[in-house]
C-alpha cells in the first residue's frame, strides 16, 4: 500500500508540471486567437458603422436639397407672407 502511494506521488510530481505547461500553452494560444478575432470584429464594426454613417449623410443631403427647394420656392415665400399677416 505504501509503495503504491509513493508511486502515485512520484507520478503526480512528474505529471503536474507537464499538465501545467500544457494548460498554460493552451491558455496563451486561446488568448492569441481570441484577441485576433476581437480585432477583426472591431474592424468590421468600425467599417459597418462608417457605412451606416455615410448612408445617413447621403439621406440628409437629399433632405436638405428638398427643403432648400421648398424654402426658395416663390409660392412658399408668398404663402408665408400671407400667413403672417
């Protein structure tokens, strides 16, 4: 019984550092891949948000053109003058 227990402790003393090295190397490998994926997702998010903002700017420019045409229209100006009296 004592011999079996001693062999078990020897095996644990030998295997513990090996297992520790494996866990540490897997942790850093996983951390590298996770950071790479996070970087790609941040880049994609930035590109998508830029595209969305460009679309919104284009839509707002179209609305400005329409509003400018309404405001500079002579009949609109006349209606405004009549309405204020």
